[in-house]
């Protein structure tokens, strides 16, 4: 994480509010890259925002931050709809494009919910947690100023897929622990099958829970 810039953004936001200014006028934006597949894209949400709209709203209004979501994809009705959420993509497909996105956008924060399609396809499922953490490490190595928030996977209503998700989630926290610039976020813990709109994608309520988990993790490191 670019600690000086990130902390300065938060402090200047507080000063701005006290002075009757908007936080955006007092600091440069924190650049945030939403990275993943269809859940990042917002598939299944009624407004197309997924978790991104709520997260943007909370970061700007509650935390008082100026935030710039970045990415080559745009979807939904949120004020800043940019992201790198690619429906159907696996970990290897995202990893193959990561260097280009990093060079283009230079994010301060990456929020990554990735691996569900590997579980659905049963594509190298046993090594999926290792590959997600390797990607997070690669992102940090490419720019030591970035912080990567890595999420557990939300549940699935398909028993075989959910069993693979459970195995993935069981290994992920220990793999993330101690890695510089990488933070574990447990989104599986806040979701239930009742929060799914289909076999794997959240309802609007489920997406709100995901946004809250991202928000809590991000503001905890301010």
C-alpha cells in the first residue's frame, strides 16, 4: 500500500469535511481495481453494479475518501463503473492479463474475488488457492505500493462445486498469512445460500454483504 498517500487521503478527507469542502477537492483519489470474474462484473444484480456500487458509496460518503475505480470493463449504474470483472474467466486467464492492467492503472488497492470458475470447471482445483495467492504476490512484487485484498469464495448451491469451494476456502487464510501487501477477507462467512440469485451469483442483498466485507477490511488499514 502507498501508505503516505492512503493515509493522507483519509486525513485530508476529514479536514475537508470540517472545512465544508468535498473530500475529492482535498486529496488525490485512491485508485481501486476490482479484479475477478462475473461476481466482480456484477452478474445477477438488478442494477448491474454487484458489490461495486455499494463499496464506492460507502468509501466516498462514510469514509470521506476520493476513490477512482479503474479497469477496462464498465457495467452498472454506479457513478464509477470501471472494473476488471470478466465473466467465466479462471485464475490463469486473469493472471495472463494482470501485468497489462497494472501498468495501465497503477492501483493503490486491488480487491480480488477469484477462483469460482476454477471450482465450477474443476480446473486444477487443488492448486487454485496457491495460484490466487501467487497472483496476489505477483501484483505486489510489480508495485510494492499496492495492497491486494484476497477474498474467500462465496458459496454455491451445487453440492460438488460447493465442496470444492469449501476446500479452497479452508486453505486460503494460511496461504495469505504473512504475505507482504496481501490481506485476507472472508466473504464466505457473511454469505448463505439464501443470498444467491442462482447457483453461484449473489442477490442484491448478497452483493451488499460482499461490499460491506470489502469496506470493513479497507478502512481497518487506514
